C-alpha cells in the first residue's frame, strides 16, 4: 500500500506530537522485548458514552483516563468535572479513536452504538471494554467478533458473573456449579430455569411507552448523532437517557438489561461457548413495534437436548436452577444429591480463565468473557428478543447463525443501519 | 314509536352479531365497524390470540386493511397505539410459512396506504413494516421515496432487507437524481449489497468535497471488491482527512478479503504480505494482525510460512495473532516446524509457542514439552507446566509432580493449580506418596490440595506434619485439619489446642475442634469432651475452650457459658458474653436479654444486643412475636448505636406494625437515616418472594423516607413502588410530570359558567387555557405555578373521589384545593395562620379549621389525602386526620348543598406554588344506576334482579332480602344460598358488591340447588382479602378465585364499605373474572384441574355444563346490586327472537 502522504503544517505538528508521545507515553509492552515493565508503563483509556453508566467508569483502576466522549453536552461537562484536569472531551468518538496515545476504549453507550464503536476501535488498534448487552442484533455481534479477532485486539464484555462474585440471587459463585456440571454428576441433557424462584428476577419495568409525542430536542443533545445507526424517530425524552432500554431500536427491555448477567454464566456452565440454541419459543403478550413489553416464558433448546427456560412469571414454584436426569441443583447450591459437598471436593477444577483485564491487555491473552463467548451469550438475548417480537417458534442454525426457513426472522438478525453508519 | 323501532333494529343487529359466529350467518356489520371491533381487541395477550385477530383483519381484505392503515395518525396528534399493534400483528402473521398470498395482499395494501397518507412519520412507519414483509412487489413503489428527504433512509433500509437484484437496480437507478444526502444513503446501501454494477457510477465520488460522501464511497468500493478500485484504495492514505488515513488499511484489507472471496487469492496474498511488511509502527500493530488473518483465511496452509516468520516479529500482538491462527494448520509436520522455530526465536517467544503446542492437541509435541519442564529458563518452565498437563493428561502426572521439587513459589503455585485440574482419584495417591520428600513450600501446597479435596483417609499424613521442622508446614497442616479431621480425632485436637500458645494457631486449632465435634451425631454429646476438659482447666486456657462452643451449641454448653458470664475473672467473662452473642440458636436469647437489661458494662450491652437481635430475626418466631421482642429492647435501649442496630434488625420484620414502629424514628436526627432504610426494606416487595405492604399509611411513611435516603437508585425504587400501590388501589395519575394534559384554565365560577352559552364558554375556555400555559408549567416532574395567573382545573368533573396530592409553598404562600369547583381545602403558611392547612376554610356552619396544625416546614413537601363522598369531606394532612367527615358547605350559593359534581382546582392566590404526585380514585356513588345501560340493552343483557323483590330467585329467601335496590344478606336472619331459578351455561354476569370487614360470601355458578357449590358446582370467592383472619389462606381462597382450583390476582378490591364492580365471563371451559376493571382470573378449568386440582380435592362440578347462579352465604353481611346477565351462544333463543319479528 502506498504510504506517502503530503504533509501539511497541521499534520506536521500532529505528527511531531504523536512521535514525541510515542517516546514517552506509549506503553513499552507494545514494542515487545522480554517481559519489560517499567513503573511508568501506564496504560491509557478513553470512555465513550458518559451517561450515568459511563460516569461510573471514569475511575476504574489499571488505566489512566485521557479522554471522555458524549453527544450530550451535559453528560460531557459532568464527566469532565469528575475526571479532573488533563482529560480531553470529545463529541465525535472517531476523533478519540484517532488519538494514538490511547490504548483502551470503554463503551458504556446504549447498545445500538456498541458494535459500531467496537469495530471502529478494533480497526484503530484499541483494546476494548464494552458494557452489556454486547449488541442489539446477532449480526452486529458477528461483526464485532470478526473485527476484534482479525485485528488482534483484547475485548472484555463487562458482566463478571461467570468468573467472580455471587451469581445474582443464586447465593454462590458459578465455579462450583461449573465443576458439578462438567463432572456429569447431574447427568445430561440439562434443563436450566432462570426465574425469581431460582434466584433471578426479570426487570419488566424497562418497558417502552407507546404513542409517545414528539418533543423539542434539548439543545445540549445532538439527537441525530445519539440515534446514529438506529432508525430516525421523533425525539421524546423517554427514548433517550435512562429509559432507552424500553425500545427495540436501542435495546431489549428487561431481557436486554439482565439477560447477559443471567445467561452468560449459563452458556459457560453448559459448555456452549461456541454454539447457540437451535429452537426458541416465547409465550408473551403481543409486542409493540417500537416499545418493548413483558413476556411470560421463553424456552431455548440446544441441539443436544439441553434447555433454558426463562420464567418471567416465577410460575414454576418447584423449579430447580439446573435439572438433569440424575439430580437437581437449587438456589444456594442445594441439591437432591446426597453428600454434595464431599462429592464436589473430589472433582477437578475447570480450566483457568484470565480475569484481570489489564493483565489480559499486557499479555495479549483472551479475557475470560470476550468477544466470542460474549457474542454467543448475547445471541441468546437477541434470539429471545426476536422470538418475543415475532411470537412464533423459531429454528436456528448456530453455525451459520441464521434462522431456518424464516425470512422475516432473518431480517431481524442484521438490521440495516442508517447512513452513513455501517459495519 | 319511532324510538321503539330503532331499539328493535339495534337489537336485531346485536343478536345477529352474536349469532353469526355460531350459525355461520352473514355478518351485517359495516366494514368500518368490523375493523373497529377487531382493533378494540389489540394488543393480544398471546400469539394465538394475535394471529386470530390478524386473520380476522386479513379476511376483511385489502379494503379492511386499508381502513386500518387510514387510522394511523402522525405522532402527537392522537392515539393510534392499537392500530400500530394491529399492523405489526399483520406484519408478523403474513410471514408464516405458506401464507405468500396473504403477504402479497398485505404488502400491496401497505403500498396503497403509502400513496394516500400525507404525513412523513406515518409513511416511515408503513415503510418499516415493508422492511419486514416486503418482497419484489414493493421495490418499484419504494423507489419513489428514494427522492424524498425524510423517507429515502427508511426506503433504502427496506430495499436492503428485500435484497433482490431488482432492489439493487432500484437503488442504482435512483442514484443519479438523488440529492447529496440521499446519495450517501444509496451509495452505502450499494456497498452493502456489493453491487458490481455500482462501481463505475460511484467511483467519481471518492474525490467529492463532502467528507461523508467520500467515506461511504470508499467503504462501498472496498466492500464491493472490484479490481478496478484497487488503485484508489491503495492510495487512500494520500487523502487529506486524518480519519480517512487511519481507516485506509482496514478498507484496503477489506478489499483484499473480497478479492480472495471472488477467487483472486494471490492478489489478496500480495496485498496482505505488503501490509505486514510496511506497517511496523506500534500504533498500527493491528494492521499486520488484520493482514495476517486475512492472508491465512485466503490461502490456508500456504500461509504457514507467514505464521512461522511472524514469530520473529518484534510486535507481540502479531505474534499472539499468529499463535491463535496456528490451529488452522494441523498435523505433525506443522508441529515439527513450530518446534524447530523455537530454536530461532527469543525466550519469551519460545514460551508463547510452548503454550500454543499444549493446546494444539498434537501429542507429537509431548517430548518437547517434557524437555521444556527442565529448561534453565523459568519463563519456559512456567509455560510448560500447564501446556504439558493439557496435552498429556494424567499420563504426565509423575513429571508434573517433579516440578514441585523447587523453592520457587510461582512454579509451585502454577503446578498446584494444574494438579487441581485432575480428579481426586488420579491426583491424591501421588500427592501422599511424595509429600514427605518434598521441600517445605511444596509440602504446604500438597497439604492444601489434600485439605481442599477433603481427603480424610489421609488425615494421619497431615497430623504428622504438625511437628514438621518448618513453621509454614506446621501452619498448613493445622489449617488442613479442619477439613480432614473426623470425630475420633477430637481428643487429639483438644490436646493440640491446649498446648498451643500462638494466637493464629489457636484459632486454627479451634476451627478443627469445632469441625470434628460437629461430626458427632448426637447434638448433646458434641460438647461433652470440651466441657469435661474445661472443668479440669484453669486460667486463660478456659477462654480458648469456651469460644468454640458458640459454633457447636447444645444445652449443656449453653449452661456452662451462662455460668462463665457470671465468673469474676473479667477476661473469661468477656469471652463468655461474646460466645453467648454468637450462639447458633434462639436458646441463648433469653440470657442475652437478661445481660442486656442488667449489665453495667457498655461492651457487654453491645455484644448482647447484637446477638439478641440476630437470634430473634433469624428465629422461626411469628413476625408479631419478633416485633414484640425487638420493641421491648428498643424501649430500654439507651445508646444511639444500640437503637440503630435494633432499627436495622426490624427491616426483616415486614409487617405494618413494624413499619409503624420504625416510622416513629423518621423524625429524629439520630435515627432517621437508618429508619428510612428500614422503612423501605419493610414496605417494598422482595424480589420473587413477597408482595410489599399496601395502603395510604404505607405511602405516607414511604414518602417521608424518600427524602432521607441518599441513594438515588433506591429513591427511584421507592417512588415507583408508591405509584404501584396507588395504581393497584384504583388511583390514576392526574399529572403526568411532563405536560399539562388533563388540565384546563379557569373560567369564571360555577354560576357564571352556567349562564354562558356553549359558544361563549368555548371561547372563554380557549383564552383561559392560553393564560394557564403561561403560568403553570411542568418542570422536572413538578407542577409549578409562577404566582401570577388563575387557578388550574381538571378537564374532568368528579362526583365522589379520593385524591392525593403533594404540595409545597413559599413563605406567606396561600393556596387550596377546590372540590367540585368550590372552595376549598385550605393551604397556607402556618406562620401567618397558626391553625395550619387542611381545613374547609369556607365553612360557616360546620368546622372550618383543621383538627391540628401538622404542616411540614415551609419549603418542604406536604401531602394531602382528601376523600369526598356525598356532601362530606375527610382530609389527612401528612397522614394526620385534619378534617373528620365534615359536610362541605356551598360557597357560591349559600342556601344550597354542595354541588353533586364538578372539577377539581388548584387555587391561585398570587403566590408561587408547587404540586406533584397528584392521584385520584373515583368512588362509585352509593346510589348507582339501577338497570341496564343503552349499550347493555343493545348487547342483549337482562336484569337478573329487579331491584324490588326476589322474583326469579330461590333458596334462602329469609337470609337474603331485597331492599333499596340491593340484595342484602343479614347473617342474623340466615346464612344459606340464594340461587336463580333458571339455569345458565355460558354467560357474562355483571354485578356490584359491597363488603363488610372480614366478609365472606361466594358466587356459585353452574351449580345444582343442593350440595356444596364449591365442589358440586363452582364457587368464585367473595371475600375481604384484607381481614387479618384470612392472612394465611391458600392463594386459591382469596377473592375472585375459583375456589380450590384457580387463584386470582390480589390487590384490586376497593376498601371495605365501598362498592366493587365485577364481571364474570363463563364461556365453555374458560372462566374470566374482572374486578374493578382488572382481569384477576382468566383460566381454562380443564387445564387447571389436570392432573389434579390445586387443593387436591375432587370437584365433580367442574364437569357440569350448566346450572344455577347464586350467592353462597358464609355468615357475613354482604350487599349486591345491579345484577345483570347476558347469555352467550344460546341459539334457540335467537331463533325464536328472529321468528317473532
């Protein structure tokens, strides 16, 4: 590829600045060499999307914040105030990505922006920390996987239950569950029920409003930019900050909010990180074309007969979290298997995972929850969303990542983006 | 006479309507009526219902669907929610398999609607439906919109979804005449379609001055991947924008990938290799990664050399990428090459290759990995340990054990982690075998493995290490015993405990003692040996023996510990009290309370109260008992810290009384923070398990606590719950927080308004509304008045109602709430008017002052709850009764009673005002309409009770009496059943009922005249759910439930003493119950009783197809009125009716 460029004065200054930056700021590890880590070897980051979630991200340890970015001036001002001096503010994320002194990009925007920013960040050579849900559609997820892997980037999806902390209302971490399932004590195939009874509550208050009236766009917000790839619809306060989850264009209601937290560990427990369910069925009231509503039950089946039930009504009062032919596992690791604790102790530990993002970036090892398994987990959420919206049983080919014999469902797999945005 | 004819006609229509479904007769409704009837049923509650409704619409044909489309309105100009639901239902329905014809009809109708609709947003909605269902028929009509500024984007998206060659052609054809903005949209789409035909047409725009146009053109050319574009893509970096330069290699490589996909693999490889060579800067390290990925993807095994040589690249990211891609080339030859490569690269890279070999699943690499285990370089050894374990499995365990023979902590730790990945049966024998001969650090790791694996059979091996020469090993062994010791080891462990002086080791030994003692089967024998030893022990060692008792428990142990709390040695006494505070069961509670109420030692008090509160809330005691015990301690608590601790504990007692107790502390600075948190914990529902508390008092307490809680998420949760309580209690919001919908400006007064003509009033109202909008505004969810205009009035008039409103005024502020258009419940500054707010200020005869002054300080929110029924008003200010059932006098016409109906007004008195959370609940008046509405008559309802006597009824006609238009059951007179003489099968029954406290009755349906209707027929419960006596009923016993079979939703009954409205629909096997507008039961009785009923009893009555309807007495006073019924599908009756005409 031709690499000459005409150098203007502006470019020259820019070039000189970044060349100097390379000597002082750019991490040494990138240059290779035998495990060299100087104390000044500081990773740097930018946060794109500084609404309430993003502002909570400004001071995560491990990397120094250099830039914040938002299409809402109020958010930007607030973030800059919290971040303190020396942190630059941008409206256009592409300008952030052009900065060669930034190593890591955080993406706590609403989900309809995740794929675009993540792919652009990967192509700009940044490592990525992305909030859940990973994407709005399955197609967007595939693009992230491709861009992140081909560009050799490290990607972290930010929900951590598969490797640390209590697994929501379940009362233990995921590790013992994984051990137990992996050892085959419960038999196979397994049925997993995610409901309030088994420790997981669905947040149905993330519903959209129907028949919303157009309102004037507040002057601090660039609404067109906020919408980005999403279809244009007249502005209303409820569409944006804080309540965007209630609209299919940007997220997926309670499923979008909690789905990945609850289901990512399930994929891991069932050892399905490289595949997806093949049959999906939802029982729900009819959904509005624009606003997400609630649902009663979603059933997802894998090719080997394993099954996930999302019980939105807490209907099955006796449900075990995991039910297999040889035993059941309830909230708090209760089980009908005698001497479970002793049995657990004799079982081998699962393969280790890299759970320190900064370490993953430095050693170029895949983070425990990355673009690939994250995409598969998010696929469950996105499959469920489509099943709820279409309200008919669907069959899915996990290798091709397409629905079988369903044109309309396939149109929802990768929805077109509004120009000029594209993946 | 004329009127009569009309009624008959309506009746005929209604009857025909009802009968057409069963009889297949012609449906005579107009198309519009049919559409509206179907629309009214949206949104559907499930898929089957949705598809049924959609098929109804489809059957109405193009014209019918066209009619639906016509009802779309531009956003903000009306409510077309149901229309949008309906169209979306169609969009989904016509896409099912085998419905191509219906899809075509629907798509063409959408296109037709697009022609006639004017509004862009409506058109955009229609196009979005085409994006779901459109195929080639839609391509041509959509083309028109590619010229439109607003609709080009949705039309393009629809064409992209249709994705046929025709769609591509449409885009290509519209492209030239498109505006620049639309051209961007179209070029992007052509790029996504990889349209070869577009290349020639779009290439010129790579040099456009419009940056966006340039970007999408470059992207499109790259994605299309036509060799004609290579030169352009190769030289993007010459372009002027830095964004374009940064993006250049990605686009160039996208192009390369497309080349490979179209078979031009060598060209692709050339580009990739060039980029790998040229991009060496650390800022661009992703570019060679990308190039390498595309290269390997394109030429597969032939890129193996590139993978190998990448290992010499200083760029670590590229090396990692190559390692990840190594799996694409399998086989022993490749393995050998990788091993050979190791000799040519730096140590760090060697380690990377070793890791890869371990996960590449070719056992040919085993010898290399075994050798690496003995490397002089630690980084290599560390990589080799997990790699070898993964590749070799249990066969290489002996070699892995040898890598423990070192003093390097990280190697030992890595090996330990690896060993844990084997099952006990494989790894434990080896661990035991080598334990003796290993260096101390490794011994620690091995002991930890034995302990974690609960390898009890090897407890002696670990006991032996207690006397190791190395302190770290001794500690590890002692710690390990907790998991390994059995009950027979107890004497040994006690001995160790007594001999140990070091504080860490004492605690470890205690853990082991506890674990071992707890293995003894008989709980009372567990502490036997410890207590015996305690008797023989003197001095400080007694403390060490006392502590473990708290984790074992038992009667004897408890007595001993209690005795020790009274010993003179202060150290032992302290230990005994804290041991007691940690006691595992409620048996220690009494003594803790004793200590708490008698001791003078502050430290002991704190221990005692913490232990006591914990034991009480963890106990199985009934909530009232827990509450009583905690209240008792609260009464004698002296210190702030103690009280706060008790308040915190009360959070787990979730009853109204507990809430009241805690609420009393909201006003006290020392306790309000904790009290507020506790209040929320008590009142709010717990996820998945429990409903929250209900009622006006709960709302008032929660409102107080919101202001004291700092966490904004928690505040929001509480606010949301308050609205839930209100909505479930039948309240609706009068103020949406966003605008003034539902409100109007003030025109004159009731007298002057009455004198105006309609025209005058309309005009005056328009002016008043204009002025209102200037002075009343919705700001951040608050209704704000600037102090300068007139009062604000509700659009609606109200008769009897209960309302809630939060208000706030400034200094000297003055306002009030007008009821039925009349002044007023007073609001003002108590500094000027000390009697305070809330009184009926304009009363001359009756009381006009509030009972108490309970205003919150000026500038803070106060809450008014006003209930008006008939002429009387009751008001609570900040939850304190200030007006007690007082007759409100008529201010406008003094000699008249208060008007029966009118608007509610927020009074302007020339001072700034603030209102929020305005909710109202309409109360069905005592004297409701008796008889059928016009609509009901038209629909075929009949009165089941004539309002005068019990004609048509049979059974207990002494217990039930007809009076004042009601059927009333007086338990003193009888408590039997009152049945209709006639039998009914499928029907809609509507009636109103009023409960007395604790009332119990039932609605029998399809019942015989004798026997217990709950079993021989069906009984729908009629019950005061709120009565304390019913708190432990089964879910299927509460109001509305089909007794024993189907539970009803709770929370929708009006307060006792008010009329409730109920509708029961029995249709075949489906029973639906609506209570006060909410569906509380909707179930199929067959499904609900299969395989067994909820109560497990036999309900033969479920099988009955018809029977009598009746009220089933259970000894309580209950009133019924407005009882009417419509029979469903009764064919003979319809025939007779028609025949008679």
